[in-house]
C-alpha cells in the first residue's frame, strides 16, 4: 500500500491501495478519500453489496491522477473519517480487536478504546458491517461483563486505579452505557448500572448532567442503590448455618448439655454498613483476610462463605429487576426493556 493524492483530493495514508477498485469519500473532519477494494466491501456489508451491484460512475469534479479518475466514487455523507478507517481496519485485519484491546484496563487505554468504538459503531451499523458490529459488541462486553465472576474481576481492576482517575473511570462507564443503549445491547445494561452505583454516590448520580445520564436512568440507579444497600446491610441475608459442621472442634457443650453456637465476627457486618459504597459484588477473602473470619473454625468459615457467594448469585440473578430494566435476564435478552 502506498499513500498518494491528487491535486485536491487527499487519500488516507492507510487506505490507498494501488489495486483499489473504488473510492470512498468523507467530509468530516476534512475531506478524505479511501481507495479500497469493492469486492471486500461487498463481502462484509450488505449495503455496499447492493450499492456496488448498481452502475457506479466516477466523479468528474474531482482532480485525481489518471488511473484513479476511472474509479467509481461514493460520497459518504455525514460519516467520520476516524470511524470509517477503524471499520476498514477491522475488515482488512481479522485480528483487529484482539490486537487493540488493552491487556490491562487503564483509564487511558480504556478511554481511547471506547472512543474508537464510539466512532466506528455508528458507521458499522449504518452500512450493515455485521461482523464488525459483532466485534464491537464483544469488545464492549469486556467492560460490561454479563457473568458475575468477570464483573467482580472488573470491579477489582477499577478499584485499583488511582484516585486521580476517578473522573475518567466514570466517563468510561457512561460512554459504555451510551454505546450499549444505542446498539440495543440490553444485556450489558445491568452491569453498567451497577458500576455507576458502585463508584458514584446517589448525590453524585443526581448531579450528573442529563446529557451524561437521563433522569430515568438516574432514577434506576438511585432505586437500585437502595435495594443493594439493603442486601449489603444484612450481610446479603446469609442465614445462620447449622452447627457443628464437619470436623469442627471449636464448639463446646454448655452446662446445660447443648452445643454453644460459634462466635460470629462482626468485622464484615461493620465494614459493609460503615461504607457508603455499594459492595455487593466485591470479592471477599474470608480465609485470607483474618479480620473477616466469620466464625472460629475453618469448616464454619467455608460454610458461611458458600452461603455468602450463593446469595451474591441470587442478587445477580435479580439485577435487571433491581434496576427496573426487566423482570429477568431472559427478558433483557429478548429486548423487553421496561
């Protein structure tokens, strides 16, 4: 590939193939031409397939070199050069998303990646580049997991970012929410609403500009926070398990000849109630973090942890309902959004 230009027409440096068979012309931010292969466009886009089946002509008003003057020109009105170039990169390189997805999600890397998706998804949707749009959706799922362990992992990565990155973190979450909503990726919404609720207080959510989060979505978040805090304040409603458990040797008979219930540590309850943050899906290391040890023996601690994780999954299953999105995950998948 070699870059070239006519007297007034500037070609994109990455898309001026010598054997290109069609010229795509965009005007934003400046007039830029892409000399690419008509057959490849037709292969990936049903819109271009139909378009190129018609008799296309060159544009006599353009000043280009002799060989290029014979090529058909398609003017893509209101399209962005950055978005089109990213879509073209995705169809010319089938490893495009794997190579560009940040290995470690930092605020800078994630922000740039979401900016790229914001530019290319409207173009991919408009011209029905279905495989590119699927790739964008898969990339978006990396920041909006639809599987609880992946969300827990993401929350840990976001918590590890420095305090100076808090504004960028919120911007990235809101950008992902707008992209998911615009593309009808409704199953991504609960994860994103939870992330908003986990990192912003109800007051901060309320104060967001309406252009960043609509009043309806603010209400979803604030009502969701109230329900999640109720679960959190009750230690996710973990019931007292039956004792003794397994080979527990930490129990003793009272003078009345009955088993004494093992002591339940209050550190976890205090931590969950003291914080203003929503921590329902945070990873809790019961065995590794001594202050969070729930009871006096390993067997009972493991039993309590199992109950706690089980209730995290219960809350996860109800998350679409918690945020007033749908009655279930299945309803979301079918597009039944309230």
